[in-house]
C-alpha cells in the first residue's frame, strides 16, 4: 500500500536537504512543500505546534526533530537502516 509522504521544508535548510536526500537515496517518493512559499502548508505545520523544519508527514502523521534520525526514519518508512 502506497504511503502519502510530504516533506515540509524551508530554503537553505541543511537538515531539510539531508532528509530529502535520504528519501531519494532510499527510493521513497515524496511531495516537497516549501514553508516559505506555501502559506497553507505553513499554517498546517503551525496548527500542529511544530516550529522547526523539516517536518515529515506520512499518511497524515507528522514527525520532526529527533524523530528524523536515519534509524527512526527507517522504522517509520519500513526501510532497512543504512
């Protein structure tokens, strides 16, 4: 079953780029939303009480901060840790 995966990021954000590279390296398809350009996306993340980027949303569940370590991502996405 395909998951809906969205990465909410901001420009010039090293951790955001690292997350997107990790997903791409593992063949995970995702939608990228720029929190500086997409007001609706920014409002959504703000409504979740998250004040930093990146944010990974998988099937409606948001992950941020320490939840985005490679080990955690592997578990969230059902990947082998690399």
